[in-house]
């Protein structure tokens, strides 16, 4: 589909004037954009999420449907990523396509993702591939998903198959996206879903609430890492965490550090045996004596209900590096908003904090923005707009926003402006 890069070049929103000085990044710094298979490909019919989205009393606002049809339009989409100025692309391989039946792998679907990787190489993009970005094969979810103690064996088998066929074209590999998540839905709603599905063991990654799931997810990562190393020992492997910037509420102290360590430390300590840790940050969270607090009443909010707080990224990167003791790759950072000028301001604020962390010695290997497209945002459907590129869902026409050109220019220059 056509884009409007040329037309937008003259209307990119200006950065607010303030004293700044540029800071050069390392020559191999990754500047990229991210997508997730289920959120952009469309018609992922063998997945757990597809089933949940299409129940009569679904938790989802919209079904994913055709999404952005990235499954068919990946060639022109990848060309657009490179033309915008980025040097890397993070996307996920869909397990439900690769292994629709346990132990039976689709060579045709593996070849599809091979063509995507080849397209990235033709356009000079480094590839950052995620093996599991929230969705799983329906058979895996029916068997308990990541609440099943047998999950590590199944996940390692899948990881090995992908790396066996595609590992030579993958530059960075993330096993599991936001491995620390598990939102805990309205239990009654999930009970209804399980009844409709006909399995009392059914578990969807985003809504898993059993405490043992966290340890099983970590075991899945370790099993996959071992299987990958046996095939391609030089491939950088890690996983990503959804890290908010935990801060003490005014007038309190110590509560944020305690909550942060409880949630993140087990995952960050595990990452010490990895090549990197992926950090994904959108906002901050304040903690007091009674736990997590709502954002301040006067604080601006994003479409997700998050507090608008670009400075969070620099703080989470520092903490992750301190505990994990491995290089950091920012695998997601962005904002759900209809106001693209606000997106540009958010990018600049986040990058300023990131540059300050790098200047202080934190080993950061790249910044990958979420997201390339306005895409399917899980339970909230298509309402939140995270994309640098708008998508007309009737025609699938792509229209880069001023923020795409703004971040693309920064990527080409490989320099971050730091406020002085």
C-alpha cells in the first residue's frame, strides 16, 4: 500500500525550543520500531487470543480480524521502516502458525517468516525477533499454558525449530515478551470463557493469575535459551520485561523499592546469564504505605490510562542494568495518544532520560519504539493509537505521522539531544 513520506517531510512537528546538546550513540546502536504478530498480521485463527476475541461475551472490545494485514504486506512495510531511517525491526514469530498442532510444524509458515527476515536483510535492517508475544497455540492454552509444569519442554521444542531454520538471519532473539506480566482479569469473566472453551485448565498469558506461572515462565526461558545455545551458541538471547518506573509517593519512602524488587528482581537476576535484558517502559507508578496509588489527579493521562511521564525510561534502564548486570536493549517505549505532537514530545523526553543514563555509563544497545502501526491493542481493541504510522483499516493504506519522520531523523543522525 502507498505511504505519504514525501508529503509529510515538510510538516513534521518542530521540537520545542530549549537549550540542548547532541550526544552521539555507539556506531552499532539499534534504532528501530516494533510490532507483534497477532496485533498486526491478521487472522491468527489457531491462537488462544483469536478464540477469546470471538466469544459471545468476550473480554475484548474488538476482534483482531484482518488487523493491519502485515502478514501479506510485510515487504512494503519493511521497506517503509528502512526508508523512514531506522536500522532495525523488532517483530514476533507466531507460535500458533508455526506449530498449530503439538509436535507438527508448518514448514510453509517457517518459510513465510524466513521471507520476512530476508526482506529485512535486503533493506539493511537488523532483526530483533520475539518467539512469544502474548499469544500461544490454542492447544497450548487448553493444556494450561504457562501454568502447566510441562510448558518449558513444549516452548523449548518450538524455539529450537525456529532457530534451526531461521537462526542464521536473526540478529537478536527475545524468547518471551514481558515475561513478568499476567494482569489478573475479572475472574468471573474468565470462568465464563473457560466454560465456553470447554477446558478448566485454559490459560491465556495476559490473564494468567496463578502464582506458579511466573516461575514456569522463567523456566521456559531457561529451557529455550539452552536449546538455542545448542544450535547457535553465538546468537544473543534475552527476554523482555514490562518495567514501570516505581517511585515513592510524596511523604513516604521505601515502599517503591520493596515493590520493585518483588516484581522485577527474580527476572532481572535470571537475566544475568543472558546476552541482554529487554526493557519496555511507558510510565511510572507511585507507591505508598497501602501499595500502588492512582496517578495524581492533575497528571495528564494517555489513552491507556497511564500517567504521561516520559522520564520513566531513563530510570528503568538504570535499575535494570544495575540488577541484571548485562547490556540493556530498549525493546518498547511509546505512548497511546491521538495527539502526535504529544507523541513527539514524549519521544524527546524519553530519549533525553536514556541519553543521561548512557552518559552515566549504562550499557544501552538500542532504542526500539512501540509501535510501527496503530494496531490491535488486546482487550482495548483498536482505540489506543501507539503507532508512528496510521493505518486505514478499510483500505490498509499506511500514512506515516510526523512522529515517524521525527524519530527517523534522530535514527539517521544516531545522536540524541540532551537538555542542558
